[in-house]
């Protein structure tokens, strides 16, 4: 079997490329998968090699053949010039921001971002002298009015965390390019399969590999990729921190990569089936799923994205907290936990009103976020149907 290069795979489907990217069987005695390399020390055969630092790796923090395989595979799939691997998705976000800012800068961050992103901006970046303004992501090109002479970054998340608004990404990217801003996108929901970030004009894209890349809720991993203009600066920032992911987690990320297309397509199918079922429920006021007309920015999603994942939210009609607890506490197949993208279905209640400053979150009732897993959809619906019965029966 001849090993194909990234250039040789350019015309192949994403599903085929996922099976081949980052693999070098000829360098590992013919074995299909890159093994786990653990270690800190790298030995050099001669004094001259040591002084010249010949070879791809000089110390454990420079990476290993295991990390190189995932970095190269992800760069190929995301259309990036380089990728760095971090211990968590949040670490991927922080290294992206620290790559792009300096003291005295001002940055624009979507009001609907992942809450820990907001916390990092309000604490660490603020202490470093970086000011953050949160903007309504649905204003599109009008964000230009909020750009200042010292603005350096436009941070995007699509769709919005918990509330699932889909912004007009081309309009926002165009403003950033016209104003010479670095665009950073949290692309975890869509992955490069459903939204290729760098082909769309994004400078730096971040992904929580903990979610769909893993698919099994058994690792923590972040991926930060950059285009050619930002690749060297991202790599230098990452190297300065030596914020390395663990070898076992990287290996599991590589393993998850091979089935990502299959699992993401199934998550899309399952999620859509559940979203439509919930939209017909009398207890539900609104379904916030980008592929449904009821979701803000649906037309942008339809224009710009290649698919949808299994994560979405709903607004319930008014009910008591006791009724909500009765519904959730009795569920058998839906776990309650702060993650998503695994094989198991999850649900959490949320209220983002307290941490929105440029937008208003005021649904008529409680809100729930669902991650639809790989269980039989009829079983999941029966579990929720019983939960809704408990909700109705509890004053």
C-alpha cells in the first residue's frame, strides 16, 4: 500500500481523508496506527547533531510522533498551516487569544461565547491590560462601529453557546479583514467537517477535541489551528507556554478522528429527529437548533454550514422549578453533566441572563440544553415523554 500525501488526498472526500490523514505506517513497522510516544528526553547521536538540534524533536515539549500525527491530520482537515494541541478546549482558546493580543489592546468578543472564554477575558486578559467589549453577534457588519484604533481581535462562536444563534459569519469576517483584525472562531459545534474555518477566512480556529473528536467522553483535548499569516506566531506562543496535551489523550483523539464523519452524521440525524419531536411537544415554547426555522440565524446556517451536530437547546413553557426537577431527576437515559459530543445523551438546565451584557436572554420559561447521543431515538423520546409527564404532574 502506498502512503498518500495531503496533496494527493486533496480531491478525496472528507470521509476518506479522515481515514488516512496523519498516518505513516512505513515509519512504524507497518502498523496502521501511530503508537503512543511518552517521554521527555530526546537523545542525539553526535555532538554535531546536539549543537545543530537536528531532527524533528529536541525535547518532550516539542512534541512526539504521536502529537505530530494529530497536528498534521487536523491541519489538513481544517485547511490550516499549523495546529497545536493543548490539554483542554479552554486552553486552546486561551493560547489563541494570547497569541493575538498585547497589553493595551481592545478586543471584540461575541456576547454568546462559551462562559469560560468570557471569564478568561474578564480576569486574565483584564489583568494584562487587554480590554474586552462584548458585541451582539447578530448585528453582522454593524460591528464595525465598535472597532477602535487599538482593537486587535474579533472573537466569534458559531452557533452561540447555549442559545444557538448563528451569526452572519462572512459579514463579520469581512469587517475584520477590512480593519486588520485577527479573527478567532470557536468551531467546536460544527467541526471542520461542517464548517471549514480557514477556507472561510478565519485566521485562528479553536476546537474542544474533548467533544466530537473524542466521541467517548474519556479525554480532555484542545486543538488550535492557524492560517499561514498566523502560524508562526501561534507556534511561538504555544512553545513559550509548553502547554502540552497528554500522549494518551492525543492517541485517543487520533483514534476518534477515523470515525468522526460517521459519528457526526449520526449525531446530526439523531439531533434533528429529537429537535423536530420536541418542537411538537405542548410543553416546549421554542427549539433553538440552527437547522430549524425557529432558531435565530437559521438562514445563515443554511447558507454557510454543511451540517448540524447533535447539540441544541429548548425553551420550556412556564413551569415551577420543582416541576423541572421532577422531570430531570427521573430521567433514565439522559445524564446531567457539563459536556457533550459523546456517545451518551446529556441534558442540563441553564440560564445565561446573568452573563450576557450586549444581548438579552429572557425566555418565558426554563431552558434546557440537549446533547443527543447514539441511543435508539425511540427510547430517548420515551424517556423524555415520561419526564414531561412528571413535569405536568408537579405543581
